[in-house]
């Protein structure tokens, strides 16, 4: 569990760091920072399964809510935002990654 939580803590810090030039960094930096904090809590043995389940449900619900009305994919030939639907899909994808990681941490921190 420790390597998994440490790797994803770093990944989520990097996700938060690249949001500085996003049109709404005040939304996305805390979203990824909270995921990184959750991973650090798991690494330190402070998180409980119910906490990670709650985080997974919140992130999963947000991913569903953020899903674009018309899916056009995640990437085109360039990094910038081409359409709103692609940007929404990318945002939903990031939230889904957070949900999957939090769900995995819930499973890894359960009593055996």
C-alpha cells in the first residue's frame, strides 16, 4: 500500500501543479491537492476505509456530473483546449482517476 499511495501522492501533486494555467485553477488545484493529501494520509496510516470510500463517492459523482454532453475524446493533436466537450472529458477523466485511486486506498486500508 505504501508505494501505491506514495506514487499517487506525487502524481496528484503534479496534476495540481499543471493546473496553474487552467482557466479555473482555484477549482482544480484543491481537487487534486485533496487527493494528494488522501494519499499521504494512507501512506502515514491515518486514513480509514470509510474516509476513502467517501472520497471515492464524491470524486466519482463529480466525474459523472462533469461528463460532457457529447463525448469527443480526450486528446487531439495538440495539448490546448479545442472544444468544451474535450475539456469536460479531460476534467471528468481526472476526477475518475481520483475516484479509482481513493477506492483502491479504501480496499488497501481495510482490516484483513
